[in-house]
């Protein structure tokens, strides 16, 4: 029997614990659920949980549309609400008010990738000989492009995740990335990224580590000696893009898009790229082939006399 004692914040907290502990969802997924539920909580204000019905959900959907959110963002928020209220149906017998939610149609957007010369300019712009901490910034950006790592994977890296081995064809450096669903994968690093990381570990990281009393095994440290945060990584990339004069919208994830696109442009097998990106299905990876096909189509249209 549902009673009036139920509090939305308490129910949301219980749901998030269920997602993290029983379902084993990633920290980022749980954080996304939390943000979406906080947005809904701000909308309903003091409205009792028992008073939330279909009209409440419809009004919330209208509010989301007035905020000029993308269809994919709206769909994600609505999906979070469906999961939350489906959980309440089982836990406390609440009638599900989200049954009439209809997902917004979202256009399929191809991932944006920077040109190779833009990547190089951005990496160079991250360096400032007068500021040793930018040795870290350059190493971070080199690693993003060399590995296709997500920003969450980047800030989770530890020193021990880097391995160098000697073989017949020379030395090979690899890193262990922890992706979605706690899945691990080993990714090779290029020579530029390897040198940049070695330079950072030798010259800058010890100075940053000395600023903290605790021994943090994180690869990338902030100015206080703690693990670099997601927001700090974003700021580093945005600053480098601004210094490089890049007008396109840039984020840490654009290096992952560029990594995949440039590998396929260079002739890499799509199954190999799938493994490197940590995609569960090759279908996810195939979207990058559409980017390459678009480039071929554009080149054909401008170069062929009878295109």
C-alpha cells in the first residue's frame, strides 16, 4: 500500500543506490540518472510523490522542449524517469505515470572529427615553455588522441596502467583503460604520446605530487596533487583549442571521434577499431565509416568531371 510518507528525494536516493549496487551501473551512468532526477525534482518542487501523474510528466516534457534541448538529451532524461518510476512500481506499488511518454525523434548526427593539422595545432597550443604544468596538458591531449580514451577513462588512469615491453620490432607502450560497464581493454600508444607522457612523469608529476600529503597513484594530477577532475580536463582542452584558433566546437570527446575516423581513413579494419574503442557492437563503430564515405563522396563530387 502506497502511503503519503514517501519523499521524492529519499526515493531517488534509494533508486540511485539500486542502480549502483544491484545493477552495477557505472559511476557516470548513475551520475547522469542523478542529474536527470534533480532536474525533475526542481520542476515538481513540493508536489507529493502520490500527486505525480501523467499530466505532471506531460508538463515536464513541455518544459524540456522550451529549454531548446536536443532530442537525444530529452530522450535520455525521459528514459531516466521511466526507469525511476518503473522501479517505484516494483518497490512501493506506485502507478507508473510515464507510460504515455513518447520518445522524440532524433536525427542521426555523424560524429565530428578534427583534421590532422588541427589536432597537431591543438597539441602544440597546449604547451607553454614558461609554465611547466602545460607539460601535463600536452601529455593529456596526446594520450586522448593516441588512444581514443573517453575523458572518464583518462582521469581514472593510474601510473600502473602504463606498460612498456620490448619486442623484435622495438619498444611498445600500452595503457589499460576501464570503459563502460567496468570493461577493461589494452590500447597501444603512439611514439608521440609515449614521449609526452614520459616527459610529464619525469619533469612535472613529481612536483605536483609533492603538493599533496596523500599518495595518489593517479597518472594525471592537478595543481594540488590530487587526481585531475573531469571539469579540469575539459578546461585544458578548451583552452588549447582557443589558443590554436580552432573555431569548431571542441571537447575531450572530439579526440575519440578523430582517433576512430583517422584510423579508418588510414585503412584500419573496422573490427580492430571496434576493439580499440571498446564498443560492445561493431554497429556502434560503423557510424565512423559514414564519415569516411561522406569524405569520399565529397572528393568525388569536386574532382570527377562528370560527377
